[in-house]
C-alpha cells in the first residue's frame, strides 16, 4: 500500500452500502478472504464495495468521500464491520483508515475500533474478461415481476441440481423464465424486442435470484436493469448495484412437454375466492402435503380435505364452465395456494382427467405485459 486509505462518510450511507454488498457473504468461511468485503475503486474512481461467496458477487458503487485507494483495494471483515456500524449512533460521521501494517481503524466520536485487513489482490473476482455474447436492458420492475412469478416453484432438492434455479432463455423477441420442482411448473413470458437475440439458455441459481429480487425491490420504480449473459456467467446492473453470478452447469428439462395443451375441459374462476377456500379447508390437515380434492362442475367447484385424525372440511366456489364435463382431481394444498397467490383477478384452469397435469392461466387483461402459465401435477385422492 503506497498511501493510507481513508474513508469518511455518514454512518447511514456507509451502513446501507455495506448491507447491500455483504448479502452473498457467508458468516462461516474456510477461506478467510471470503468473509471480507472488498473496498476498491469502481468506474470513474468512485468507491466500490463488493462481497462474494465464489458463486455470486454483489458490488455497490458509492460517491462516499475517500482517498489513497490502493490499486488492488483492501478487504475488511464483513460481519464485524456491519455489526459495528449498526451499533454506532445515528447521523454520526464515520472515519475509516487503513495503514500499511494490515490494520484499519474505524472511529466515530469517542468510539474506536481496529480491524484486521487482508490484501485486495487475494480477493476473487467474478467478472467476465471478454465481452459477453448477449446484452440487453429491461425495466427493473418488469424483470422483478418475471422472477417473482416463477421463483416459488424452484426445486430445493439438491440431487436434481439443474432444477435449483430459474431457466432464462429467449424465443424470438420473448424473454422466458421457467422454474419447476417436478410437482409444479411456472412460466413467465415478457417481450424485450430483439435486444436479447442470441442469448444462450441459462439456469440462474436460487441464491442469485434471491439477491437480485432484493436489489430490484430497492430500485427506483423507473429504473432499468442491464443484463449481460455468457455461457457460464450472468451479470445484472441497476443503479449503483451490480450482481455477477456463476450459472448452474446442467441441462434444464424440456419443460414444454409438461405443459398440457388447451382442451374443452376449461373453467373460469375468481382467484381470491378459490385461494381463500383452499386455505380454509386445508386447516383440517395435519400434514404439509395433504391433498385437497376438487370436483369441478358446471357452476361450482367443491373442495374437500379429509384427515383421519381430525375430521374433514368442505367448501365451494362459483365457477364458469366452458363445457358440460365434470372432473374430480386432487392437488397438494400448499402447492395450489402458492400458485394462486401469484395470480390476481380471474383465471382459467384446463383439465384432462383426474390423473393429468392441470394448466392454470390468468385471464388476459389489456395492461398485462407478462404472460403466465402454471402447471400442477395431480395427487391421488
């Protein structure tokens, strides 16, 4: 370090930067530098703070006043720095100085802390060294909605690792996000024009999806999200926040084969009413995955749950049938409720027999920009 690094900032501004950057950092690490945050110079010399777990990296640029930044930056203990800042007085100024002996001092009023540092050159970078083949921009809130519509269906079964994320790909001018755990499937489609043409189909890990969702939630309502994709990396940039992530190295299944075609057995229903009825009858269940039995008739769908140890529950919801058929089918009550919670207004369900997958779709409205399709596998009842 050729000159001491000095940073002076309001406690709230520095804390907000640290909280965003440390999101991917694991508290327990066998590699010491991974428990640290990297402070280095970002674009135009502004301060950049980054955290990583080797699979995903979050970087935040800030205009906080600093000087003497070494070329490779310095690293400071993430959790310790965050805990100290949280306990400091509100609206106070914080000064951070790093010397040439592997120590950094943090002062605020009469409070003073000395923290161990590690060299910035030991900190791993996840950025691509070459220009990615696909780059496009999408409204941040639209991309957030795209991910939120499907992420509930991401598998948590580690043996099928290729299902532990969201499959993002393009078909013409449409950007498509898909997630499935083998029992349910969610697909969301949004038109992005020709900007994403040539983008390879990629599987974004579950942790990256959660970090991105948090960043997009905090973004301005009019903000854009810049996306760059290669075969093994994906990067997202919105405002001062950049997230770079490795991708899941696997082949996502041919999900289109799972989505049943439209057929005459179709019903229209009010989503809020069916969700409320599902939650009511499932109270009787003592098991997380107990089935709710549904009999779809001409004007009513009857719902029932039976629990040999507690009793049973029944409810009914008005529906409109497109045909004169009747279908009895069972669904995992939690999966059904989770899916319905991601739809507003009215929706339709297409059913084959009681043993066929069911296709749910929101009724299209003129202001809908994202097309949703959900598939639920039936349960024996």
